C-alpha cells in the first residue's frame, strides 16, 4: 500500500506542477497582451500622433480636398467656355478669310 500512495502522491504532484506551469504561462501571456495593448494606446491611440489628432487632421484634409475639387471644376468650366469661344472665333476667322480670298465683284 505504501507504494500506491507514493505513486498517487507523485501523480498529484505532477498534475499540480503542470497546473502551476500553465497558470504561469497564461498569466505571462495575459500580462504581455495587456502591456502591449496599453503601450499601443499610449503610442498610437493618444498623444500627438494619436487618434484625436488624426481626426482633426482628417477634417482639415477633407476641407482641402473639397477646395481643390471645387477649383478643378471651376478651371474645367473656364476651359470649356474658352474652348467654345475659340471655336466661335476660328469659325469667324475662317469665314472672313474665305470672304477676303473671294474675288471682289465689281
């Protein structure tokens, strides 16, 4: 009987050691994950390069993009008007050249 109790004690000790090892490993992983999350928030979630600053930069960049789009549309409208006037003037010039090239009837 004494050997059976020793085997049971050894098995219980092995289970206890395994349980402690997995508990330590789990707590180490949890601490590492939480530390990484905290440091990530400190470095990238807040501060000068964090989310609040980036939100305000996004708003200002959107305003700048809209301003540039409006300027581009204005330039395209001016270009269309200018091309229309150029086409009209070229037609008038060609008709005047045709009249000038035609012999004058006495």
